[in-house]
């Protein structure tokens, strides 16, 4: 079942929310593949975009947390690295054979990330990051 983006998921930081939205879209594409309504070949694109997401979006969040002197930074980075490692494992499986990829497991990975990281762990940095953006403006905050 595809998940619709809603304000309950949003953190209230436009750029970060747009990136999170892109992840929800990738998860929904995997969901479509599971239902057989998408080409399996498009999995290559989804996996590539997931890897790009990890590189760009996590760098973005980590930069923001660092600038805001967020005290949970180290633990948050560990969580990002763990997710990146799991995405890389799917990418490796795909390179060996597209049919090695367990779509259900890939979907679960992203869904679990949405529920337990984006809707929980990411919210923890808001009390540090939001005042930083307010004080410095989005441009100086790198947004
Ligand atoms: Fe995060």
C-alpha cells in the first residue's frame, strides 16, 4: 500500500521535507513493484536514487546538526551509516543479480526508516536546528 505524504511526517524544514518526500516516493515505487505494476528494471533506478539519497540527504542533515551544535550528532550519524550500509548491501545484491533483491525486505527497510528514524530520531534535532535556522536564515544554514 503506498503511503501518502502528510503533514504528520513533515518536520517543517522545507528542504529536508522535500528530501524525505523523495524517499517516500522511492518506497512507493518499491511498493508498486511488489504489486507487479512497475517494471522490475526500474529497480536499478530506485537503488541508485537510494544511494544518492544517503550521500546527499544525510550530508545535508549532518551539516545542519553540526552547525547547530546538536548534542545527539554522533548517535545520529551512526544511525545514518547503518542505513547506508544496508542500502549498499541491496545495491551489491542487485549488481550480482537483479533477482537477488528481496523487494519485501527493501520495502520494509525504507518503511521502518520512515517510522523510526524520520518520524522519531529526526524530530529530536528540531529543538537545536530550528532556532539555528531562525537565527541565521536558511541561506547561512545551508538550505
Ligand atoms: Fe536523519
